[in-house]
């Protein structure tokens, strides 16, 4: 029986898979390409045949990476929105959290993963992630009394996308955020005032 480094076989397998996903994430960030199983095994400190115990193919690995990377992004954004004291601040928190993730390099990793993988492996998960990410924003805009929630959410997301491109082109997060806040804050505060007048 192979030696395990955890109290149970299940915990050992979970730890090994985590190590492989972290190694794959690191290699993808460095090269912009999906890692080979040989490079993955070397980075994780495992024998190459061991990788096949966790991922049957390169596409299987990519699918696991998508399922690992994208939900963590969504969870981070939702957590920051939940910390906001009111709906207006929740909209700003949505934008700020996304831009902070971009500044930390998460967006480049997600983009590399999406462009590197086979369409079938990542496209469905990417669409699901986009919808999941927009949902708390849409709920907040609805609560603020926005009439066309879907279109407004996409417009807010367009601000996020533009800010992301600026950051990835070398602009400082604080500078981008100052411009974004200056533009978006009056919009959300006007919505709050309209909501207060209608009640």
C-alpha cells in the first residue's frame, strides 16, 4: 500500500489533488499554456503516473482547474458584497472586489485558462461563472429599483471590464478605482434617493 501523508486515504487524496491543482495554476500563470503532466508532476513533487490517478487527460485537468478557479472568484466577490452596509455600497463593492482580483493576477489566470483549454472544457463553466457572478449584482440593482436590471448589470460589468483592461495594461488599482468610484457612485446614490422618494 502506498505511503500516505494524512490521517486517512481520503484526506491524502484531497491534499494531493490540491497540490496538483496549485501546481497547475502556477504553471499556467507562468507560461499561459496548460501544463503537461510531466511538468505538473515535477512541480508537485510526484511521480508522473501519480497524476493519472487524479486526472485522466489534459481536458480532465483543465475542467478541474476551471471548477477550482472560477467559483473562488465568485465567492470572493459575493463575500465582499455581503460586507457592505447597504445596497449602494454593495454595487461599489462588486466593482472593487473584481478589480482587486484583477490586480492580484486572477483575471490573467482565468483568461489564460479560458483561451488555452478546449471550448467544451471551459465554455460552459465560463458562462455559468459569468451568470453566477452577475446574480448578486442583479439582485442588488433590483432592490435599488432599477427598471432594466439585466441591461444595467451588463453596463456595470462593462465598467469592470474596462477597469480590468487598464489594470492589466499597467495602471495602478487605486488610480483606476478613483475614476470608477467617481463615475459610478453618483449613479448608485441617485438610485437610493429615488427609492427613498418612492416609499
